């Protein structure tokens, strides 16, 4: 089965070929020159690309991560189940409570939802849910800059190169958000917004987003959220009146005084802001994982039996940390990961076996969940002086419950980062049953040590 927007496609047999390839195939498939051409679609990025390797040395890995097709389908089912559960009246009453009026409903689905999974023996396990998940535009470019590592795999592993089709998908997402709130009115001006956007680590993709809009006839700018103005019933960036904001700020409820203009425009409905604070409040608070992993809570909220079964299979058990369980959690801390209810990235998150008493004393004050520790998958990469296994998670970029793109993040350490040699973003190859024989041939070659450190007879290896 081919998944046209998931990066690349491969094959599967009754064994876990994806894991075998992750451990045994260390081919370097990234074509740096092609990646540079993909990134230099915007005039701003044309100037940045030559220095990107120095400024972002660990942004892109040189290889791919393999994923079993059945794992992909489990991820897709989990995303769909969460989307359905979070639309239930019982869920919305539970998570919004008396503050529901603080979250106006403009009918939006939220652009670029991100669902992050670890892949283990029990199948994919959801680690967290993100609004405004970063990296989609960069990963689309990265997936197109790969080459098959050997002739045996060419037939089943063709890089997804038709960027325009994927960009059409992204653009249709923003168009849908606009139409949900504005109907058939023309969309004229988009702002891609973050705090001091030029200083953000993923700033290069803001330029790719701008190029996408402008190539389709919509004026777009990159704007600093703190510099926007609310006047005359409109949101303004200088002398530009903004129709739609692609929101990348991590002040998820827009409570920071520096975001008052954007918050006022959103609450009044004067601007289409996606993703918006309501999307975050309904889906992305880490405390929601407690409900999503509790059978009794899901039943009380009105979840179907099928959705409950899916969620219990793929959402690790989570608990609110409080006085009633603090002692037991501390004693069993090696089996838990501790995360704040709100926040983003890897800030203030702790593996239990790394906890100090001082940090624990702050955790038990409240505002934290304990998540059952799920070991991430590993991917072997070619690093001097010897091959090394890196951890990885897989992010599903979604819209309205549909997976648009998969991307892996490879790293060493407690949590994902972009500081690991050989790590960074990597395309995901979905291993399907279509060409099992070809992949088995590759595994046989690996077994007989025919794969050099730089690739399997790989003509594309640097």
C-alpha cells in the first residue's frame, strides 16, 4: 500500500522488517545538494542555505527511519480516536469546565496538529499531543531529498518528490480553516507569527510557508507576535491588515500581555487564528493524557468501545501527581516520566531515574503528570569511529484527524533535541507487504555483512 504524503514507501513480511532495517541498514540516503535546492524556494532561504550546516548542524539526519505499516495504521486509528473523543460534549465540559466562555468556538480544526509516538514491542505509544507542531515544511523538503540506497529497493522505495501536491495539501488545510470561519470571503493576507521569529530555531520553515502561500496567490508575511496591533476592529502588522494567522507562538492561551493584540483579534473573531487557544485547551494539555488512558473516564465521557480500546492500547498510563500517590510514585520512579500539565518541547520534563529530591519536591506541589515510561525505538547510524544507535520518536502531522506527513526525530539523551551528531529530523519509510521479497534480499545482504559503514553499495553516499 502506498501512502503518498508519508515520505517514502517500502515493504514488509511476517517479521518486523522495519526494526531489522533500523538496526542493520546504515545507508546514508540524504542528497545534500537536492536538499539545498528544495530549501532555496524562498529568496530569504537562498541566502540562509549556504550557512545552514553551520547554524543548524544537527537539524537533519542523513538517513531515514523505517516504520512497519501496521504501526502506521495503529497511529492513524489513535489520532482519529482522540479527535472523536475531544469533540464529545462530555469531554468539552470536563476539560473546559466553567471557563468554557474563555475559549470562543470559531469552528476551527487546528492547522498542523502533532501526535508524537514511541515505537516499541507493544506497538506505537502516544507520548504527547501538540498544537502548532513545527517542522512540517522542513520535513516535506527533507523527504524529497532522499535516494534509494540500492537497486534491490528501488522498486519499492521511491522518494516522494512531488512537493507541489503536498504543498497543495497544506494550503488546502489553511483554506479549510479560513472557510470554516469566513465562508467564501477572499483570503488576501496571511501572517506567519511567532515571537522574534528570526531567532527561532525552525525559522527557515517560516520562509517555506510564506513561499507556499505566495505561490498560490495569497500575500504572506512573517511577523513578530509582540509587534502586532489591534485597531479599527482589525489585526495589523504595520500597515498590513491580517486575515489569517498561522500561529507558532508557544503562549498557548495568549495570556501574555505582549500578545494582547492577537488575543483580542482572535476572541472577537476579527482574524482566523490557527491553531487557536481553544484547540490547545481541548486537545494538547498534557493533563488530558490522564483521561485518555483511563477506561472509566473514557466511558463516563461517552467514548465508544472501539475508541476506548484503541486509546488504552496506544496511550501509556498517566496519573496526576498529588499527595495521595506521591510516595508510591517516588518509590517506583524509574518506571515513570514526569511532565508539567502545560508547556512545550522538553521543558521541565524528567525521567524518574534521573530525578533529584529537590526537583521531586517541586513536582509534588502540583501541576505534573506521571506517564508510564515507554522506551523509544532505536536507529543505527554511521558515526565515527563506530556505528551508533540513536533513539527516535515519530511525529504524525495531521489535520482534522487525517495524517498528512510522518517525520522522525533522532537523538541521544532524555528527550528529543537537535544537538546530537547524526540526529535530527529524518523521513519515515512505511514498510508495507508489497515488496517483502526485495526487502528480505536486502536483509540477507546485511546479514552477510555486505553493507559498508556508508551504505549498501550506495552510489548516492557522500
